[in-house]
């Protein structure tokens, strides 16, 4: 246990006493062995009134908000697995013990108790914001709401025609811009939005690994394990070589990064890093083979079949595939009118020397790139046995339709296709459309990156993605402000400026509103988390952001410090929010716009207290899209919806 380990170590550590905290070891030794009794003992020693205890303990945790947040995240993951976790409580016991030790050592020092009393009497944490600040925030959001309402009211109806390609992208705000670019290239492309894990919450195990990455939202636990395979090869021997290479690399990385051996590494073996440093300085990036012959990388593929693997279940049976396929297609509102090609496009980013790289990848895939989920989904939906089962359930996929997996690189705006049917007559045309859309998307993003829009920005953008000194290879989800749940027809042709999460949904096809409930309790909540992370990092970067990116030091692969000490820094660095002249993120609470009956949304709010609290306590704004997109009605409380004004 954390508190027990700290207490055992501190009983022998003379450093605090050398720093002037007299009797530190004796004070710690006198505390109870369990964290909760230790906290109670500390409160008694401090002499704090019971009415002030909760606020005092809250302040103690806020002193270590980064570490407390990290331990709470560990606890969250444990709770998803049904495990108990009291790590924040143990951290709190350690923090209180230091206060007691300081009080015992310096309680009689002139001025100490007066300073202590002043600290305890400080203003309550729940101070009410200034009325003027709240009015300004409301006015800022009101302006955005009116702009949205005008755009919806004046949107021209999209022409309905049988598409040659349907392309499903993640709901990520960066996909909004790319979808708009792709649709502008050809009217024969119809795009959809869905969470980028494509409904397959899986643990993806690379060849040679014992465990894999959790490719799903953090609200979920993987319900499926998929192993990577090399069909027709001696997998066992290749996996052993690759696994050994990775273990050696991990040991070497630990040796370089540990607190003691890092100094020996620099003095004796630092020259071995010269090649990598030179390659990085020249901005040369290669494909990471991780101990595998690079020629085999393209042959790696997920295997759906159950396979012998470390005694753990993996793969899934045809019956499970059918259930998953039906659930995914119904959640995407894609149950009829299939195009000859259906692209399932996950996303990731290209970046180097970036401790915040996971924040640029797919949040729906747990901060990883999304090609694994897209490939598994495409393989399942191309399975003839699955299609036969879907037809029996009323979802008929034409025999000529093929699902193709892809990956959208949000830094370079390039799209890579996987397992593509090269003999399909529409594939060459799709590749051409994607190439043209990528060029348009780069041109649209170039001004925000400080690049000339008139010239081809591709070389500069690729250079930035491989530059060790680049503090912002892309703007990620900066300026996100809306989450729109509706048919694409409501937003097609609207320039939403890359500020909206777009989730496809047709309520008339959602019997019982189970899909709507899933959207409001999962992707809507995650989008709100993202929005609040950006909001907090802008309005109070010192407390909720992470300061200056150029001063960051990675600590134990857990987080970053700003400089050489202090607390773990949560949130986003200034370079992800500000371009040196102006803020690139406007701090607005998330605006959720849903095309569905009011009664259905209210019923979901009534069943889910967490979601209801987000809406009714003002952490986000909820609107109904009414009259085929021409009117937005804002939720004001049960049974009360108010039409949004569009006039200035």
C-alpha cells in the first residue's frame, strides 16, 4: 500500500530532519498504520473543528492535484474491473502527516501558529464567481448559439442520391473538416460520424506481446481480445524474436530513464544515441518495426479466430460477430442503402518528441490510433456468415458491397487504406477522391498553423510532423464547442469550422431509443470531458493546464512536471491553446444538439443522474434540433424547452 510503504521508508529517512523538520521520524512512527485512522489522528493533532475538516482535506488534495488525479484515474480503472482502490485516501494520509510533522517541529516558533491559523481561515473553496464574470460567459455562449441557429435555419437541403462511397469517420472535431473536404470533392461520397472505435471495445495484442492496448473509451473495459497474426508464416518463431527484441528495448529504456543509472548511461554509453539524434535532427522518420523485419509489417493483420495465446480467451465466435455487427450498424443508423464501398476510417497523428501524443490520437480508442478497430469492424462486416445472419434480422448488405478500413492522419491529413480489395472497380476512384480531399483539408488548416494557404502546405506539414522541436504539429481539438447528433443532411454544406463533434443518428430508426441512450451516456459524456479539459486549461492554466511545454520533464511515463520539481501537471500546455499572439481555443461549455423527441431525451435524463447533473447544473447546454433543422430548442428543465433566438 502507498501509505504503508511511505511510512516504512520515512521511519528511516533522515532527510526531513536534515532540512529542519525536527522529530520527523518519531512523528511518523507514532501515526496509525492504516490511512483512514492516520487522517483522523492528524485532524485531532491539528485541533481542527469538525465543520472545517472536509474543506481542509479538500485543500490538502488540491495541493497535490496532479498526483491525486493520477491516483484517482488508477482507481477508476480498478473500479471498472470490480476492484477497490483507496490510493487517493492514502495520498491524503501522507499529505496530512507532513502537516502534523511541521506543526510538531515548529509549533512553538514565533509566528508559526498565527500563519497556520490564517491558512485554515482562508476563504472557502466554494467561493461564488463574480456576477460580471458569469454574465460575460453567458454572453459569449449566447453569441455562439445564435450563430449556430442561423446556420441551421439557412442550411440548404442536401441532394439525395445513391452514393458510390459511404465513409464513416470518428466524431472527432478534426473529422468535420475532412468530411466537408471529401464531400466537396465528389457528390457521390456520403459521410457518417461514429465513435472511432466503431463499436468494438477490444484489447489489441501485437505479435510478440503478452498483453495489448485497450482500444476503447475509458468508460468501457475491453470485452474482446484480438491478436495480431502473420498468415502463412512461422508465427511462433517470429513472435519470439519480436517479443525478445521488445523486452530488450524496454530494459534499455528503463536503464536510460531510471533515477540512478541514467547518469551512468550518459557518461558511458550516451554516444550510442548519436545515430538516433542525427536522424531526428534531419527529420527522418521510418516505420517502427519493433524487432520485426520491416518487409513483414504490411502482412500483419488482426485474427478473428480463437487462437492459443497465453491461456487467455481471444478472438470471437461467429454468433458473437453477428451480435456485434448488428449493434454497430444500428448504432450508426446504417441499416439500408449500402454503397458499393463503405470506408471505416479511424484516426491517429504523426508526431515526435511529444509527451502529449496520446491526446492527438483517438480518444474513443483509449488514446491510441484507430486502425485496429477499423480493420476488425471491416473484417466482421465482410464475413459472409455474418451477412447472412444480418439479412435474417432485416439488414441486407448487397453482395457487391465491401467494407474497407482506413486511417486518417490528422497531422498530415493523409488517409491510408488497409486490406483493400484491389480488384474492386470503385477503389481507384476512392483513392483519387481521398487524395484530393487531403489536399483541400491541408489548405483549410494551413492558415491556423501559420502556413501560406496559397502554396501547397504538404511539405511544411510533413516537416512539422517529424520535427523534434515542433511544439504543435497540429491544433488537435482546440476550439471544440458543439456535439451534434443528427442525420448528416442537417449539417452537410455547413462550415462548422472544425468545432463540432458530428454523430450520425436517425431517431425514426431507433426503436425504444436504446441508441440515443447509448449516445447520451457515452460519447456525449466523453465529448464533455474533452471540452472541459480545454475550458479549464484556458481559464486557469496554472491550476488545470500544464504550463510551458518546452519546460516539461516526463516522470515515470505517468505525466509531466514543469521544470525539475513540483506536482504532476494535468491538462494542456499553453502551446496547444495559444499561438503566441492569440488564444486558439474559445472557452465555451459544450453545446449538445440532438435531433430526437424531447420526451425521449427527458426520459434518458431521468434514468441517468450523472448525465442529468451535467445538463441541469450547467456543465453543458442541451438543445433539440426541431422542424428538420430549422429550429433549435434549449432544455430549461423537465417539460420546459425554449426556442433559440437567431436575431443579433
